[in-house]
């Protein structure tokens, strides 16, 4: 597949992570309901084992970062991008592999199912970017408080 989009801000401007915890590499597609991101598994990944492989359950973090990037791209004001949201639960998470392999390129997708009063529900997937093989899927639930001054009250 050819993933050459450069129309989106760098992933570090879209999620509230820094350093090695920025796991996704770039956004390649985004509309009001969907986002697609790419990343390549690397030995520098903080979750990689001695061979550079990453346990499949870390895919939950990959999907969460895609959801965060999706929400940030709604923000016209760059100061509002990367706002903290909370992963509050998941349903029907399925892992079809035990690990992601070193140098494997992954396509991470999140599709908005429901958004209401700060809550969002996304159907997410992790696929092998080359063949499109489904490696992991799940429905993830998030909450983002509108007034960041009251975040300590949660």
C-alpha cells in the first residue's frame, strides 16, 4: 500500500504523550468519523522484548493514541490539541496474534460510533499494513472533560 499523506500535523502535536511514549508515527487519513495511523514496530519501542517484538495487548495503547489524534484534529486552536482524555473501558477486544514483530508496519484505525457529552465510543483495529490482515480489534470507550480546570475533580 502507498501511504504518502503529509497533510496532517506530526503525531506529537496531536497526543498528550512525549518521548518514547509517542508510539504512532503519522496520521495518513482522517475524516469526521475515522482515523488511520501508521507505525513500525521497533526495538526502541518501550514495550519491545530482546528481539524487538511487542506483546499484542499493547495494541490497546496504539488504538488509544489513534483515538486521541482523531479528537485533536477536531480542534481548530492548536493550543487545544493534545488535550488529556481518559480510556474508560473496552468491549469485544480480540487479539488474533500474540505479538507484533520487529519491523512490522501496522495500520491502526479508529471509527467513531458514538459521541455524547464528552464520551466517545470507537471501533478500533490494528492491521498488518502490507496485507491488511486483522491482528487486533475492539470497541474502546473514552471520556474527555470539556473544562480542563476541573480535571482534578474526576
